C-alpha cells in the first residue's frame, strides 16, 4: 500500500477524526503533492508517525502491520475524543477497515469488541447529528446613484427606461442573511425552516429598486393595511430586522408538503393568480405569496393526481384585509406527455366595519389617460348605482371587492420525436366591486383564453406560436402598492396601471387585447451559436369609448379615452431578432434588436396615436481567468411619436462595464458601472444623466 493508493476521502476522514496539534511535514513529502495537506494534518493529529529519520517514504508500500498501527491510533483517538466530526458513511468505512485488520489489531492488544461498542456509540451520535442539516447564503449590495440634470433641478423624477426603475439620487447599502434548517423527523417525515436577517442603510428608494431583494416581512413592496405606509427616511438611519420567513413539513411517501409563511405556488396557474410584480431589479419577477400552501398527491405518487390548497395575504395600500384562497387539481399523463389542471381562487377585501362606509379604506380607481381636449366624463370612474337609488352615478373608487377566478389549462405532446406540443387555457372571473352595495349594485364578468403550439423538428430549433384573447373585464380586482415611489409604466407600453397590480399575469396577458405571439430560437455549432426571433401583434377588443370607460371592471391602461365620439381601436405590434456566439477564447457576444409600434389611427387629432420604440442591445463577456470575468454592455433606446396632442421623444444611451470574481466555490463578488444619458427632446428642462455604481457580494454555505 503506497501513498498514491490512499484515497483522498480516506485521508480527509482521518484528518477530521481526531484533535490536532502542530507537527512539521515530513522532509520527503513535496508541498505540491495531492496528499501533502492530508499527510500534514494526519501527522499533526498523531495518526501518521513516519520513520525515525524524519521521512514519510510515501512511495514505499505499507505492510498490514503498519496499517494496523495507523488504524489502532485512529480508533484510539475516536474513543478518547468521542468525536462527531465524521459522517455515518465514514464510520462505516473505518469499521470495515478495522474488521479486515482484526488479527493484526488483536495482536497489538486492541480489543475490537470494546471498540465496536465505542464506534456504535459514535455511530448513534453521528446519525442523530445527520438528521439536522443547514444551508444558507449572505448577499450584500452597495449602490450609488449620482443623478444630475435639469429634470432633477426642477423637482422631477429620473427613470432608467431600459429597466423601468426609478433613478433616485443617493446611496444605499442592503444585506440579507438566510439560514435554512432541515430536520429528518422520521424515515417518512422531514421538516425545516428558513430564517432571514435583513439590514439596510441609506436611501430607501435606492435600496428598494436596486439593492438586495428583501424577504417578505421586510419588503417595502409587500406592505399592507396602512393609509400612510412607513418608509425609511433618506437621512441614513439604519433599518434592521430578523424574521422567520417560512416553515415546512414534508411527508415523503405521499409527496405531501405544507409550507407556512413565504411561498410560491407549485401547481396554480399564473393565468388565475400570480400576484404583484416585483419592482426590485435583483429579485424574482413576481413577489412571493405569504400565508400557507399545501400540496400532495391523490391515490399515491404514481396515480398522476396532484392537488394544491393555499391562502395568501395580499399587499395593498387600503386598510382592508386583502387576501386570496383557493386551490388546484392536476393530472399528469403517463410518460410526461402532458397534463391537465383545474384552478379556482377567491380574492376578497374584508371590511373593517360592515354596513359603515369607510372612505379611508376605499381603493381609488387608476386613471385612464385622456389624450386631448375636455373629456365628456371623468375617465377614472366606473358607473355605479348607490344602494337605495335608481340613478347611475360615476364612482372613482371601489371596495370592498370580491372576485372568483376559475380556469382550466391543458398541455400535451402530440409527436414527441418532433417536439410537437399543444397548450391551451381558459379562465373566467366574476367580480363584485363593492360587496357592501353602498357604491355599486353591478358586477362584472370576463374571460381569457389562449392556444399555443410548440415545434422542435430538429435538435436546437424551437418554434412557439400562440393566440390569446383577454376581455377588458377579466380580473379587474386591483390593488395599490402600499409604498408610492412613482412606480413607472415600463416601455415600450404599459400592460398595467402604474402603482397598481392585478391578480393574474397581466404582463403576458394584458387586458382588452387579442392577437398572436411568435418566438423562435436555434442553437447550433455545438451550442456555441444561437439566433432568436420574435413577433407580437395584439389589438384592442373594445374601443376606449366614454361608455366603455364607465363599465364596471373595465381595464385599459394604454389607449386613452376617445374624445368626440370616436370608435377607433388601437394595436401593439412588435418584432425582434438576436444573435449570440461564444468564441474559442471564451469571449461571448450577444446582440439584440427590438422594435415596437403602438398605433390608433383616427381622424380626430386628439384620438390619434402613433408611438415607436427601437432598442439595440450589445452584451460582451470575456473570462480573463477561471475566476475573473469581464463584462461590457451598451443599450440604445429611442421612443418617439404622439398620443393625441401629447408628443413624446425620448433617447437613452446606456454603456456599462462589469467585473465578476469567484473568490472560491462559495464566495463571489461583482462590480458594475453604468452611465445613463437620457434626452427628453419633447420637453424642455427634462434631460438628465446618471452614474450608477454597484458592488455585490454573495456567500453560500
């Protein structure tokens, strides 16, 4: 047995198995040898003693007697220290090794029966400790926004139009620490919890958009139940909070899992319930839910039937208790060829005092834009009939609301060899804007459906075509973000009202739209090269007439109310293309172009709309070393045209550089710098520039 034949795992186990003291390395063990660290550690712990001349003689084969001496010393250390640093697998390995050397160990006076009791005791301790495992991460981000320009001098707001986030002048530092615990309760049950510690200092609006994505209970965007929500001041007062983010219990044989706290649904369709978009640039696209979630199987894991039941509190500005509850039932076809799911969710605002109209709790309706002239009716109202009267009057607020959402979705792979699949979904909503009937007697219903085809005839090629239709009165249950920090409508067009959110995925399924979407991609050259293309054509279902604007449940955030009796409908058309390639030296290049047209042709100038966006984006990445990566990017955006009598002409140029450094397998740091130059040519005194510096650190354990 020689040094080259001793496995790394054996040496590592021996090195961890006993307390250490200092010892010099043997003179004949090279520092660059793969086992030098383990040999040094074992010698320091007294497991390896070497020869009298101070050498290790690693190329010399060990005799069974020499190996027995090493194992005897190791077992003695285990017995003395009652160490628990070994794993159960390690203890099993050393036990088997001792059994193979039983004659030699007996001759050395080592009583294996005593040691077996000791190892059995250690095994029990290790097994107990292995029932509890830990994981976690630490993330920290420092951001500095230096915003200058005439719009700032005039008290306006700067927006990074490429991301839709507000550019608040100032600095912020935020940090998140997450600790997860898993406990094996029995062979069938395991449980766990995640604890989060969040801290920030500096300007809150900087951290909220650009800093660490805070956990639910510390997140400014998930606040609820307050007319004047707390917001940290900009005078560098710190904010620190520690929370229990979620707990869970899992029953493995049945696949049943219960989560309380922060969660994301597993089966529920986002056509039905998706929640609020996350304004934070670093986090997931959508905010998590908070409440409880129960998932499991019906008839066993092999039956194909799964279910989900959930309850979630919803963030919001009003003092209503806003929440949602419902569930899903899904069947997965054999061989993973498809699935069918049924979903139902009820959304509610709970009144604070039944029968008493609480004006402070009302939710104001979002504004429908007016393109020009004097509107015949106020555009931000729905027509309601107050209780006890027969006269329809405009109302600019709702609440307490209630909505039942339900739907079905199906996906199936028709020809697996060609990747031919079909996806279809239908959903409907029944909406009551005022369950107290003090403002409204009316209700609203709406439907959405979509059908899609996927096709992958050859390796690397994926083609997707979909048709969708969403009524203007589908899912009108709206809520305001509690923190009003001028949440913008993202370019190229708004599919939702600024500062509000609906329950479904209103980004991919905007209200009052019907039409086609196409996406295609192709990877080749051993996946080193890829190209992509996209096309969208969505048209209004109902024109934005004064009558339509006053219908209960009408949602139309983009095309303003028609003035002067027009009936014209608008449409959004967009297309894009891109190419990417990774060169032999590791340099990666991605170039993309997107174009959007927003049109509504009308004879009356106040009703005419014509807006264009062109966006060019170039991204470069080059690995200087295995641990160091250099990035660069450039974005050119132009958005111009008119909406009625209102002209728009925005040009933004955004070059940037970045550096990623992987310190070790669990620790990484990143540095980013962007220069934002925005010219708003249609409005004098609205230009601005921004220097944005971000430093990020991540540690996983």
